[in-house]
């Protein structure tokens, strides 16, 4: 169900939109928290440290692509607010093409450079192999993360912040189930936890795709609008890349800190990992209003510029 973000009480719109968004971000954090708890309790401290030593890298890459996808949804929100169906479809198609290409490039580079990156991070030798196994699978699943984040951002751009939350809750539950199955039944070790995360994220993305196909004709792209144009690509990149950097720039500092922490040994890495997962939950409460305001205000801006009327706030 679409929601016109240019009409109605702004306070009510912002609250109705931001609460599901905040809950969605929290459930995304539960992915890594589930891995932490299950890995720590079933595989031991060194395995927990192996997973934790990759946290800043995951934050850097996945955070960047999540921010990019959120940025790509802004033109969709703008054209939806302006009631411009053709440009809306072009924005949807362009975002999909650019996100796919960026995700593929990042996947190839990070998977190929996994061991070099982990050495650069001064990963302790006793957890080096497990850390590489875990983060390599996470890197391989970058496109699954892109699929969910892009499609859920499109849904939010049209005013539906509840459906992505529902799919994310389902995915979080599946992640826990897959963790238990892959680690305890199939004995896949830390790689099993990574595959559980990627597979559950892929399922949530496919659920979004199926929902859009059946319930959101506004996001269906006609053949004549499927090919990206350079002006649209430039516009998407000018919005998406800064948002991607905004989402991930603090991960650079975290990576430097992680490298220093790694020199303290696996026990210290495990302890910091457990604390960091808890911190991420509370951080989500600050991120949700920012995403909401970007969606609402830019939709209003485009609507007023297209129609040349003032929206009372």
C-alpha cells in the first residue's frame, strides 16, 4: 500500500514512518547478534573472536551499500511525490542497474582480497582462517544484501515502511534457525553462521520482490523505461554515494580500532564483539529519523517544485 508523503500531518507521517524503520534497523542488528550468541555458545571464544574481528569490515562494505540503496530511493520518492510516473519508473530501473554493478564490483574486489585485508587488520593467527572463512561468505552475499536494501528502500519511498519490517522479522527468525542448522547439525563452523546470514537476507529480498510484483504496480517498469540514461545515473550516484559514505564512514575508524584490538589477542576481540553488538541496537534509534526525514522532505521538495504550490507544515 502506497502512502502520499506530501499530504496530511507531517508529525503523524514522520512518526508512522520512522517507528517501523527503527524496528527494521534493529532487526538488521539482530542478524549479527544472533551469529554472536550462537557462535559464542556453540563454537567457543576463538570462533566468536573470529566473527567479531570482521565486524568493522562488514560494517564498512554492507553499510556503504545500504546507504547507497537508501540514496537511490530518494529520486523514486521525489518522482512519486511529483506524480511523475515515467520518471519514477526510470529512477527505479536506474537504481537497480547501478546498485547491481556496484555490488558486483565490490563483491569481486573484496572476495579476491579477503586474506590480504585480514592480514592488514592484524588478525590473530589462531583465528585467521575462521575469520577469512566468515567474512568471505559475507562478501559473497553482498548482492543479496543489495537486493533487500534496494527493494525495501523503494517500498519506503512510496510510504510503506511496515512491509520491509515484516519481511525482516521473518528473515531474522530464519537466520537463527539456519544458524542452528548449519552450525549444530551440518557442523559448518563459522562459515555456517555467515551462510545463514546471507541466505536469510536473500529470502527477505526475494519476498520484497514478490510483494512488489503483486502489490506495487507503481514500481513496475515498462520496457521503454528499463534502460538507464546517463543523466539519471549521474543523479543517482550524486545522491547515493554520499549517503553510502555517510552510512559507512565511521567504519573506517572502527577498522583502525579493530586492527589495534586484534593485537591484544582473541579473548579481547571476543569481549569487544559482545559489547559492540549491544551498542548497535541503540544506534538504530538515531538512524531511523534521519532516513525518515530524507524520504519525507525530499518528496515534499519535489512535489512543490513540480506543482509550484506550498505545503503547510
